């Protein structure tokens, strides 16, 4: 009856547009205060509660007792996902203690929003790979959504590209791409538009992938080469070069060969260098007749089953003077008659000697150096002809003659000789695959492992005599919905690292395929990453913030405002929760029941408030509640295990009792505190507890039946009492019995508004105005008398014991003074 309308303009209804920024005005109202309130308001207008619960609104002062409700921007209002209306309870109190509470209804209105992309396009630039030579086809589906569920249309820029997008978001190629002629990359801007013209744009990167579809061609123009015979092995004849159109942006990797084996020449398979490998004798058959050698050189873009080209080159072998002249026979016997006249022809040496060099300039020789005993009797006509003739006649009978019958002559046949050298070189061949040390690897990794940590290593080796450098890569596996790949491997060392946080609750196992490559040959191994569960999730409770008011006379053990907290934890059992108030619980007035072992708990008043004696001074309690998930852990495990804590903030405002006497129906709440202690051997405890509970319930039920029967048969209907008590406190017992308590006033205080003194009962909170000459009553004993009623009549209370002993005159005074207050 003392409530006054302080909030002018409330209750009311207002609207606000969704996505409103912080500070947007929603509604303006005024506060009217009592003329006795010189200092305005004691508690400014405050949103004490909202339905549904939200922090999206706040109250700001505009001055001169004018206020406005504004948006906070946390959270941002969303018409599509949030409630469409909020009822805000606004409370105000002036300096005289007058209060007012009214409701402002805020309705959220819809606003057309831009479409949003979904899937990979929402978080990154999508890259699409298209093989060259692929005919026009569907290549990607763009996915977008409109917050208002409107129909969307898609378009792409720039227009002059060989792609098109349908209104459904499907991207198609419109031509067959040639990597060697067309651009290698296209950047498309995909635009999605709603019916009102709002647009969103994302980029799509399309890369054209080169395939081996072109034939290599020779860049060497020369087709005829000349070399002398008898070249040393390893002598370079020609450097054959070629190109592959497929390798325009990369170093060419072509392979050269000579069709059909050849005994004179070989070609380096990777460089194309043509070299001499065997002795070339121009003077021997078949080169003596055909000095030209034809070779078919082949170039391929892969060692086998690739594209190839061939060309013919001709090598002309030139003769050199590398053979000495030879004579057959080398010993000649001739007879001549004595007195043979001078100048007689004896022997033509040229008919018996020859030089096998083919080139005429290299097969010339001469005869010189005629010597020997008696050589003065003979001579050579010339060094070229080789004709041996007599210079004078020999007469055996002439004493001047030496008397020799046989002459030994020598003739030097002179030419040039050469030395031949042979060289052989060996090139190694890569003929072994890399081999992993294990066919599969298993790494066990806790889910809280730091990003960037090394979780294991793989190793592979190459058995070639000259081992190649091995590189490692992940070719499959390891991806999640949010990340393409959450693992990385060192290309040179084989160390496996994590790139994103692991989550046991999402994925317990990752299987990767790791490849080892020596640039030509590859091998793979399986890597299994087992994610080990760790208590890394904290309890999440609802509500996590709550504000309410309670009267100062609230009975101990009462569940405050019926408040219940519900908690969840993704990696902990509901029985592992433990609740305690860490801050704000001055004088320990509040507690939670149960305090452990359940995912739900209620806020209980643990002790009464005592403001009269000065023990309590706070009227507003801001409780910081901690919820831990360590209830099932032993004391030893709590020091070693990871424990997570959730928090809840509660605001409790204590409202002083009015000075009037209010009839109160007492009740009681059983406050239980439960704590689970883990023991592997205590299997019998649940069994014993269950059996005992069943027996106790049966006994209580039987006693209740006996009590109800006795009351019905033994208690007659009661008449009215002599006087009406000041306060009736009634509770039901088996739906039959009524209890009457006589109130004794054992405390007094001064009313802050009127200044008059009043008495109160510390147990029930009952009050009355105090007479100036009346002393404080002692606390009498309370006796309970049961009375029964039939189904159709009303039960009446009957005063017993101490209440009967009170004088009737005093009882009338109590009644007279209580009625005005009521």
C-alpha cells in the first residue's frame, strides 16, 4: 500500500532495429520523486531482470531525472536468431525509501542484411585447380545464405573470362584450356545479391594445371658434323639440345638416346652431349668405303611412355696420317751376272710397299738411307720411285774387287705414326626406391599439446651407392572441418608438427599418409596420431549471471527464489562438479545444495540476516560462484591432474521488512551436502545405502499411516478460541493436522519512516507497534495441539498451555494495536 509510481512513462512498449550499435536509444522516461526527497534518487533506474535474460540493454541518465534505455552492443541484437521481444524490469528507489518497479517491452524489428557466404568461401579465398585439356564442365558450387531466407542470385566479374556462374551458384568453365597458350591463373569475383540489391563478394582463384600433352622439339639446327679418325674416347662431337613446351616455366627434364646401339658414339641421357666411345679407323672397312655415319637421336619428356621426337644427324670421318708404310716381302733376293753394266735396273721397291691411309695426302712415303757393306755399288734412282740400279759393274776376277758375293743393303721407308689413347667414364643410375624405417608410425599426443610442437619423426633411406636427398610430405589425411590440414612435416628432417589445436571431443584419431621422395621414386607410410584426452574443458553453467531480491526475514534453509544452476562439461562426469562461493559471501549467509556430485544445485539461505545488532551491513551481495570438476578425484590426484573451473555471478539484494505485521506460513528446506569420495574397493557402499533407504521409507510410511489413523479416531472437532491470535502460522500434517504458534516479541527497533518503535519476533519475523510503557516480553515455550476437521467443515485452532495463561485484557490490547497496522 506504500508503493508510489516513480517511473513516469512506464510500463511501455518500444521497438529497436536488429544489429543496432551500442548506444542506440530505445526509450526515454522520467523519474518523479517525493517532495521530501531533496537529493533525487538513492538507486538510479536499473534493469534488475529481463525476460528472456539478456545484457543487450542498459539505462543512461540524460540529466534532470530523465533517463533513456540504450543498446549495449553485447550481444548485438539479431532478429533471425534471438528472441523478438524482451521484457525489461526497471527498478528505482528515491532517498525516502520509496521504490517503483515497472516493465518496458522492447520489440526487435527485422532489417534486411547482406547475404553471407558459407563453407570454405566464408573463411578463405577458394583455389580451384583445372587440368588443361579438360572439356567445359561444372567446376565448383558456391554456397551462400540470406539471413531473411530470401532467394539469392549469383554473378561473376570480370565478364570476359572463360567461366560463367549460374543463378544457383554453380561455376562452369566455357572452354578447353591449353596451358601453353592460355593464362595460367584466373581471379574471379563471385557476387551474391538478395532481392533488395544487397550484395556480398568473394574471390575465387582458378589455376590451370599443366599436363604432359606436348611433344618436345630439337633446338639444335646443325645436322652434319666432321671429326678426324682415331679420336680419344670421351671426345665431344656435338651438344644436342631440345625443349618441351610443357616445361615453359620450369627447367626441362628431357631424356636423350640413340636409336639402336652404336659402337662409335654415345649420348648423355640428361645433357644431350654426343661423345666418342670407341676407336674410329677410317682406313678399315666399312669406313674405308663409307666414311659417313648416320645417327637417329631421340628426345623424350619422361623415361618411358612419354612424348618423343627424333632427328637424324650425319658424322663424316676424316682420314689422318696414322699408318706407316709396309712392304711385303721385306726381304728380297736377287741375282745379277757379274760385269753387269752400270745403270742396270735391279729392283723396283714401290711395287712391294704401300701405305693404307685413305687420303692421298696421307699415304705418300719415300725411300732413303741406302746403306750397308758395298752400298757404293748400288743407288736409288730417286727417293720417290724406289728403283734400285747398278752404279758400276762388278768383276769378281778383278783384284781390285773386294771379292764379296753377297751384299747386305738396307733402305729406310719413311712415314708418320700416331699414338692412340682410350678413356671410359661410368655414370651412376638411380635404381632403388626410398624405404621407411617402419611401415606405420603411431604417435600419442595429449590434446593440450602446444601448437607448433613436434609430435614425432619419420625416417626413410635410399640404398643407391650415391644416396639421393630425400624429401618428406603429407599427401593425405590430417584434415578437419575447419582446417585443410592440421599437421606439417619438415621436408628435410621428417619431423611431424601440429599447426592447430587438437580436440579429443571432436576427433580422437588422425590417420596421415606420409610420402618420401628422392626426386624420381617415392614411398609412403601410414602415421596414426592418437589424441589423448585431457581435462581441458571448463564447466559451463546456465545461467552464468542472475540478479534477484529477497526479504530480510527469509527463513533459513529456503531455496532462494527457487534458483537452480545447471552445469555441463564436455570432458567431465556430472558427478565431478563441486560448488563453492569464492567471493562476496559475507558472514556465510548463502550456500549451495548439493555442494558436490551433481550437475544441478540450488542456492540456499544458510543463516539469517542480523542488521539490528550490526553484524550485517551489506544489503547487496555479489556472489562469485566457482564450479570445479575435481569432486571425483582423490587428494593425491588433485595435485597432479588438470582441474578446470567455471564461474557464475549472482547479485542478491536484501529488501528490509515493512513495519506491518504479515502473516507468514513457515516452511522448511532440507539442505544436503554431498561429497563423493572415489574408492575402487567400496563397491558395497551403494548397495548398503540403497537397502537402508528402502527400509527407512517403508518404516516412515507405516508410521504415517498409524498417525493418520490415530488422529482421525481420537481428536474431536475443536471450537473457536477465546480470542483471535495476532499471527496465524499454519502448516499441513498428513493433510489433516493444523498447528498454532503463539508469537512472543523478543526484539525491538525503530521504523526509519515514522520514527516509532516496534517489536518483532526474531524467529518468525512478526511485528507490532510498541507501547511506551510496555516491557520486552520473554520468549515463551511453544506447544502444539492438533485438531482434525471433516471433509466438509472448517478446522479451528485451539490455544493450549502458555497461550491460555495470558490475561484476556492483554490479549485484547494486542489485537487492538495489531489491527491498524494490518
